[in-house]
C-alpha cells in the first residue's frame, strides 16, 4: 500500500485575487464613478442622507462596493474632513472584520420570498448597537425579489425608522416596480472607460511587480467592456499564464482574439485585388480556430474604424492604443470612402445571413470575393452614371 502525502503550498494559501485584494475601501479609491462618490460625500458632510438609495448600472462597476463604503462611512465616529472613514474607530473595525451588527447584507437572488423580507422588516425595528448611528441594509440584485416581497417592503421603505438606511443594488432597473423607484434616491453607475481601466490596472501591476505592456492592458480593458471586476480577473489569469509578464502577444493568445495585424493585411490584399492572398489569409485565421461570424464581426469593426479615421472630428471615437490608431490613419488615407461604406454594407448583409447558410465557410468566402472585386463594381457604376449624365445633357 502506498501512502500519498499532499504538502500545502503556504504561498497558495495566502493568494487573494486582485478583484478582492484591491477592492476600494474609500470613496476616493472608487474608479470611474466620481459623479456618484462626490454626491454621496457631500450628503454625508451636510447630513442630508436619504433613507433609501438605489444603485443601478452594469455588472462590476462598483455598486455593491459603494454601498459598503457608504455603510461604513456613515457609522464612522471619526470621519476625515473629506467625509472618508477613518478605519480605526470601533464601527470601522467591526465592519472590516465582518462582525458589525449594524450592517446587514441580503442577496435577493437567493432570498427573494415574502418571508425573507418580513424577517428583514422585523429586524428594522431594533435600534443600532455599539454606539453606531444607523442600521444599514444592503439588498443586492433587488430586481430578483418577487412581487409579493416588493409589496411587503413598500411601507417600510416609505416610512422607515430614523436609524434605518436601505441601499438597493441592481443591474436591471427596469424590472423594479415604479412604486419602489419613487421611494428611492436613484444613482446610475456608468461603465468604466478604457482609459480609467488601463490606469487602474497599471497601478496594480506596479504594486504586484508585474511587467506589462500598455497595448496588452488596452486589450484587457476592451474585453472587459467597462466591467472592472472582469478586467482584474482577466489580468490575474494572464499574469499566471505568462509568469507575471503581460505582453501584447500573450494577451492575444490567452484571450483568443484576432490581432489587428490580420485585418490590416487582409485589407491591403483586398485593395490590391490579390484574391489568392485573401483566401490564404482567411484559411490561416480559420485554422487558428476562429469562427466565420467572429471573423466578419472583427472585419466590420475594422472598416468602421477606417471610416472614423477618415475625419479628424470623429477620430476620437476610436478606442485604440496610439500605435494602432496611427496604422488606421495610414490605411484610411489609401482607401476611398465609398469603398469603405460599400464594404460595410456587404459585411452587414453577410453577417445577417450567416446563421441561415448551410456552408458557412463558403458564405464568408463569397463575402470576401465581393469585397475583392468591389472596387471594380464601384468604378463601373460611376462610369455608367457619368455616361448617362452625358447622354442626358
């Protein structure tokens, strides 16, 4: 008989993911929501706090984090002049150690019945303990409450005791009853911009001694679509994958996305009407495991970026690294605007019909053939229209 011994790695036990380790603990450290944090701090300074708040917005942008910071700050007995919690007083310490009796969190996704709300209402009657001023109830994913639970909650939300504050958080504001909305002070959280995400990731990389390329962080920010939690999770995975060296190449490989360079090369071949080069490049892309719809979506976005690059007034809409922006400007100067617009039309139609196609690879290849000879078609149409005008005159 063999005995197996498993030795625990002490470093693995202490590892904490970045989304938790660097979760903001003060209003000043919340990323990309200054319009909300400033309002909340001013309300705390002036003592004009509402009894019920509704934090709504996309996932991973800081709704629950801001709710927790607000809950901690309003009970802090030694707040700073900037309305931030001191992290030293008993209420702050008990909150940090998750032993506070005055802050209650309820996940409405798993506690959405009338009985759960009635139990919460029963607790509201009791005054706060340990010298705190407020009892704070944070209800996450509040849109998951049943209609009966919402109705049971209405009266308490309208006339809560002076010591009770409710903070509701949701990703789907439209599912909440108008009667609930009218009783809350509503705060709409924005998606976090790519620039804010990149700067925050750079700060964390510096603290964790992770080497990173800004272009790689830009890709992570784009992939996360304004969700900081997703961006931090992606960064953690790539850092583990590449031994704390986050490069553009490793990020492209790990996220399984097509490099910009493929699209630039493809458009160059299309402009030269080099059909074999176009087909070989598409074959190379499919051999890497990319589906046709994903490829066409990326090519459509590429032509959209080229169109934006044609005019300096709208070029600011390009959410791209500077190095890639310059490539777009150079390629846009070599292509006629009418070609770009027609190419977008061809690709849009091909994307719409992709799911109905029996041979999907052939469907994409036909779209590429059209794009390859699109310049000739545009030239023929312009010649015909010119001849027609001469005839009429």
